[in-house]
C-alpha cells in the first residue's frame, strides 16, 4: 500500500511540477522499501495480555483473607 501511494504521489509531483508532493512521495517509498512505519521500530508495540492461571487457587496455593468487623 505504501509503495502504491508513493508511486502515485511521485507521478502527481512530476505531472504537476510540484516538488513538495515529490518529496512527500519519497517518505512513502522509503517506508515501502525498508518496511518501516511512522512510529519507528515497534513504536506501536503492545505487549500480549497474560492470562491468569485459573488453577492457581484450586491447586492449594495459600490465599490470605482479612476479617472485617
């Protein structure tokens, strides 16, 4: 998708003789060639959610209770 957008902006820049669009197309072409994004290396990375072990309480682990009066 980035390659298509980059080529489209590059063609539009040449046809319209607009250097700003041509330079903007270089950003998309660079991202397509190097397989990077705007955020950098894993800039939008979210760690996976860890599931709690449901058998922890059933297996006899100590559970502390506090009495409220």
